[in-house]
């Protein structure tokens, strides 16, 4: 009889911090760069996100991975996003992670994946900032003020001394609440902007984290030396930003070619893998250069990798199990 750990969101929160998650994402990307990860491209179940039928306005992603090296774990994240959930008082994104013993296939744990999804998205941005932002970066611009905007800013603040933040959202009240909360939490100046252009023009690091599917930032707004990071599931940037950036970086080319910021350019034949300077795992393992001078405009498209979810979930599993404070259920 196998005992499986059942891990709640509260338990996940208790054992994870942003600094720890940034380290895990970097470790997982390093494993990718050493060819120690198996990660099929995510599979999407579309329930009306982009089609007329079924008419539910959302989708699911299945994201399996095996991580070798010192981690040695396999698992899968089943995550969904439903635009209409906000009006129902439900989160836009929710997910569940299953961990399995890679030697036997036995189920080890079932845990909340929503918190991990939101925070590993921020952690990935943190690692990108470490390798791609200019040394004196101090001003951050964020378009979109949801939970992942908060995790992105939290991660950035772990890596650089943020002095000022410009935030904007289609819901001004949400942006104002973001400004109040994050200025207090991080002790930085957070200003609510009136226009996307105002957010972009001063930003050393510009993050777009929305559910939009149209350009929110124009190339002429991006200043010299900026790092532009797109983490949404659809297009958020003017075509000319990825096409004309000094370096275009992705977390995983296979996934970026089928979903997210670059897919329209790929489908139109305007962008191929040859346009990509590097994947983040190659930069982390120093196979490819990150930022080389303070004048480069670098565009990073981080669509999200199931391997980072599984790496973080494994750390949660180990810590919760070591605490002795957990619930289990039996299978077989």
C-alpha cells in the first residue's frame, strides 16, 4: 500500500520563499543546459479560449517533466486559465501538481499548483534579470497588475535595488491597490501610470504580464539598454521588439513556437529559431552570452516550463515530508 502526501496551498506557502524559488528555477535551467531534463512541449486542451466551441472561455495545459542530476524527480502539472473566473470570485489560473517516483512510477504527492505557477513565473523573470538586465538597472515598468505582476516585481527586487516602479492595468483600482501593497511590502516608490507609453519609456526592466492578445508596447517606447520581458500567454509586444531587439531570448524555443508572444510571427514565417539568440538554459550554463553591454535592448519571452514547476514541487515535497506535518491518502 502506497501512502501519498496531500499538500495544501498553505503548506506550499509555508516552505517556499521567492529567493529559494529563483535558485530552483536557475538549477532546473542548468539541468536543461546539461541535457538532464526530459520535457515534452505542453499540451493544450482548449475549451473556448480561442474558439466558439466549447463556449467556456478557458483552457487547460498538461505539463510533464523529468529532471535528472541531483533532483531526480518526475511529475506533471495540470493547470488552467479561465477569463470569466474573476467575475465569479475565482482565480484566473489554478493548477494541481502530481509527483511520481521516476524509478517505479509510484505516486508520491498531490499538491496545489496555483501558488507554484504564480511564483515560479516571477522566479523565472528573476533569473532572466540576473543574466540579462544591465548592471545599473533601477526602474521597473509593469503592464498588468494581477498576482503574477506582484510575483514578478518581488523576484526582480531580490536581484536589483529597485528605486521606482511604474504600473498600469486596464482596471485602475487594481493598479492602485498594487501600488499601495507593493510599495509597503518592498519599500519602493510605485507609481500608477495613465498610459502604457509612460510605463515603458523610463523602464530599465519592462515586464508585460496580462491576458491581452494585442501589442501593448511599441518599439519606439523602449529605451536603450532595456530588458523587455513578456510572460503572457499571447502577444503583448509590437512585432518590431522581438524582431529588432539586439538579442531575442526564450526559455524554451519549442514551446514559444506554438504559444505566447512569438507564435503569430512564427506562423507568418517572419520569425524562426535562427532569430533566437539563446534559450535561458544555454545562458545559465554559459554556452551563450547573456548581456554583453549596457546599450543592448534584450527581449526575453518566457512562456513557462513545466520542469520548473516540478523542480519547485519536489522541494516542497521534501520539506513538507521532513517536517512530519502532513496528510496522506492510500492508493492500491
